[in-house]
C-alpha cells in the first residue's frame, strides 16, 4: 500500500450516520486537521448530524447527504457520486463503515480512499485498515482513532469536542429564563433524556423517570428539562402524568429544539440523566455532569467518554445483550435500576451528598 498523500489539497471525510457516533468521531476529525493543517477538509454528513460539525474549527465545509430526499435510492446515490466527482477531492477518509460509503466514493472517482475493510469493501479502498479484535474491549473513540493510525497519521488526544457559538448559548439562557421565570444559577437545572433511538431495551421506563422527578423535586428546587425528538412526546407525557404535583417543575422540550439548540441547552444543565443515546455523548463532550443508565448496551464501548459521568447498570448474566428488544421480554436490566439510586447519583453530581 502506498503512503497516504503528504499534502492533499482537498480532503473529504464521510461522517458516521448517528449523533452519538458522530460525537465519538470528533477526536479522529481533530487528528485529520492536525495532520493536514493546510488542507481543505469537507465533511459529508446526513442533515440530522450536521450540527455536530457545523461550527467546528477542524472542518472547512459541510456537504449534506440527503438520503431521504434528493439522494434517495440508487438514482440518488449516483447523483451524490456525480456531485462529489465535480468537487475533485484528492482523497477521502471513511469514518462510516458501510459498503455503500466506499462504493459512492469509488464511483465519484476519488483516487485515494481510506477506511476499515469491514462490510466486504476492502477491494473498493486504496488504503484499507484492518479492524483488530482488541478494539472490542475499548471505547468506540479508539475505534475511529485506529483508522487514523492505520493510515499512518499521528493521533490527536482522545478528547471529545463540540463547538457551540456564543449566540446559541445566549439564546439557550434567555429561553431558560423565559421558561422558568428565574435566572440561571438560582436553582438546579436537571436534564432528562428518556429516549434512545436503537430500541426499548435501551430505555429506562417512563414511570421510573417520573418517580425520579418526584424525588428530586421533594429535596431540591430543581427544574427538569425533558429532551428528545418528536418520537419521544408520548414518553414525555407519561413522565409528566406520573410526576403528579412535581409536574409543575418539568419543562417538556421534546420535539421543540433543533440539534444545536438542544446541545446549547444540555450545556447549561447542572446534571444530565440519560439513557445510552446521542444526547448522552453530547453531554459528555460538553463536560456536563452525567448520570447514564445502561441496560442492553456495552458501557465500556459506548458509555459516556467523560471523567464527569456516573454509569448505573445491573451486571446481569444476560447483560449487555446488545439487542434492541429484550430477548426475555422482561427488561430486568432496566427495571432493577431504582429511582432512589439514580437520585443518589444525581445528588452526588450536584455535590449535595
């Protein structure tokens, strides 16, 4: 395999598909920038993850892969390949592992193509990197940095990065003051993230979140923000119903924020209580104190990459099963986690013992 070009003028980086994965690639993206400070770096991203990189100084441009719109289906993939061909990139680094990612860049005529040889795509790459078994025992941040090592780059520190412009931070603070009627700092602000895109096995039950809201409200003057997509509206409603009188302390933001708005609001939280999800990784990158609830997924591989996080899980024989649905239908790994122990972790993160 020939060495990677020393001074490429235009580099394309194919982002991963989901918010959490994209956040976990940010150390690798920094690695690319530090190895090629003079190159123009363009990220090819799905629209729903674009805000992860929109304000990053590691990236010069974004190109949107509109898989649900103009790039839908085979014809859309061919259109995207044509658009990339006109950009005349010197090389592409594939953080996304699918066969399709390599095929599109081959069809685009990008002469140098690097990434993992997973998904049977080794012949489509000029610079294939073998996945090593040791990565299964490490955090996923290392998985993406391993691509960089395999391509011969000197890696940047393993530190998550998110960049939020000052106007978005100010907007978040004004919004919170309008919603609560109080200035930030006059009460604890606790974020709840009850959703998780992968499936119900990753979700702590809504009645447990409601019980947690009652406990926190009985012992603090906390205000609780409910985060999530429109798909989480029903769960949010169940939490509010279950919280009873404590529901007056809850502010439902599900489906009411863009990603950059949610990121700015998460950055304002004193503690963020979350399932294994994209917003969990956002909070980790923003150094927001975290309480992360894990059941079916691997807390070592995809846990919060933060020294300011507490992970709560039950080490059952069947966990982590890495299934979206509980194979036994009982969801014991989640149901055994009590609101009392999560509340204790929240109080610990608040410094209240």
